[in-house]
């Protein structure tokens, strides 16, 4: 909401607190539960984005004033590259997750380009794309909790395509 221009920088302390607690710590806890289940995608996603939120919060709190915007832009673009290949990996999973990763890599590229090329409108657009990403993530989280609790599909997440399901069955978790 800050990136979209809805709130000013005075709101950043709450963003940082959320980044440390929910974005960083909670995602690290989630990743610890994914590896024993053999969910490499979940492990890498939760671990990586947990680290992103920790590093983001630390950066904003302690170092942002001394780092050139172009370097921040490259950092965000590289997160966009990482998220792009995670999006490709998500194509074998449910549609809701695919949508989250699609929106997220676009968000990173928009925010990165805003800093790289000093185009404030891209920053605002990236902020709005971040809000789309958050709405999609909230929907998937709600669907997973509600569907599991009710023992049936209440909120659909969109099954992966049959071709993607076959590809995963053939290629994932094969013994070396």
C-alpha cells in the first residue's frame, strides 16, 4: 500500500514489523515443515521469500539511505528473475499458485525498473501489482485452510493441467 501511494513512508515501521514476523520468521517456520514432506518447491519458496523479507526489513531499517537506487533496482530485478523461474516451476501446481508467482515476478520487475530507470510511475504500478499478488496469496491461503477444514472444495484453486501433472509425476523425486 505504501508502494501504491495509499500511505506515506510513516507507515513503513508496521511494514517492517510484518516483514520480520510474518514475512520472514513465519515463512522460515513453514519451510522447515516442507522439506520433510519432500516438497522442494515449497521449501525453496518459503525459505527464499522468508530470507527476502528479513533482508528487506534489515535493509530498510539500517542501510537504505546509503545504497544507490540503481543497486536496489538490480536487487529487485534479480528477485524478479528468481521469481520468474519459480513461476515456471509453479506451472505444474494449482492455478492459484501459478497466478501468485506470475503477479509476483511482474511486481519485482516493475519495482526494480522503477529504481533502475528513475520512473516513479513504475513504482506505483509495481505497488498495485504487489497488492494483486497479496490478494491472490490471501485467497490461496484462505482456500487451503477452508478446504482442508471442511474436507471438500469450498474455494477452488484450479487443478494443474493434465500435461503438467504427468510431467511432475515423471520428473520429480526420482532416485539418483
